[in-house]
């Protein structure tokens, strides 16, 4: 490979990595957080079954 081809490959690699990082940051910031009220409602129920109450 010539020097020009190495430079082109390095620039293309840099652009690819920079785009990957930027899109990953944007994706992370866009994720929706669950409000605390809804979080309480969707908590799993205890699997322990109390037979004495029956």
C-alpha cells in the first residue's frame, strides 16, 4: 500500500469510530427512564406462598 492509501484508510477508520461513539452517546441519552410510580407497580410479586393465611 502506498502512503496515500494508508492515509485514506486511517481517515476512514477515524470517521467510522467517531460516528460510532457519537451515535452511541445519542442512543444512550435517548433511552426513556421509567417513572418511579410505574416502577413500583411493575415490581415482581414475591414467589413465597403463605399457606397459613389460607
